[in-house]
C-alpha cells in the first residue's frame, strides 16, 4: 500500500541529497544504552572512497552480545586508537559537509556519547545530517499506524530490496556502502 505522492517526494529528496555529494557515516558500538561507545567508524566520500575506516578502542570491554552482532572483539580493538585519538581525523572528514547516515539518530547519539567518555565538547562538525533510513521508509511506503509514520526497514532489508550486495553485515564500512547504495537507488528511480 504505497502512497505514490510520498514515494515521489522521497525520490525527489534523494535526488537533492545525492546532488549535494554527502559524506556517508556508519558506526558499530558496544551496545544501545546511554553509556555505550563506538568501537568502529567509517566515513565515505560521495564516490564511496574511504575517508576514515577504523576500529576504536573503547573505555571498558565490548559485551559479548555486541560482539555477536558485529564480530568486533576486545582483542581486535586492543591496539586501535581511542576515540580521543581518532576524533580529529573523523572531524576533518565531516567538516562542512552534508552527512548521510542510515539511522542518523542512533549514530549521532553514539558520537555524542563517545565524546562524553573523553569529556569532549560535542559540536557536530558537518554542515548537516540526514537520515537515509527515514527517507527509505517513506520511499518504501509501509505505514506504521502505531507510530503514525512510515515503518523503518533494517539496513540489510533495505539493501536487499534495492538489490545491493555488500559483504560484511554490521561492519561500519559495509554498512556505510549499503546506505550509500540505498540513497543512490532511490535517487535513480523515476518519479
């Protein structure tokens, strides 16, 4: 039950976003709670070229449940830079650019939380961010009556629907590439 007008608007918005040549960002984390931190981050330029792709050593251990999802272990991050060490590189990658994120609210929250662990003042360095997940939900057009909005689709499902295959589910680079692919897929549809 697709609302064709809403879908057309999503396509138009995707075209506008692609024309702005955004940076794509994805993170993997220690979990979903208010004390959790980033353990991997990737930023890609408009063409899909890697700007930053790094594991991040968190303060504390990575819970087993989180490791089961993304496959990142304490041993893997033992020699990785801390958030404090890596942030200047990420900040440069995002500076004065539009930033595309699949589930922007989550990743932006994790950026802020990782900052908090190092007592860094949070100021988003990008021009602005937008949520590819919410745009895809509008494009897909399945209404969620409970929330009064379009039903969000998991990134893996959105990528599958857009016929995008990238190896490495739940790793930052693979997920950033999928988000890029989903946005471009929407932008290439005919209104």
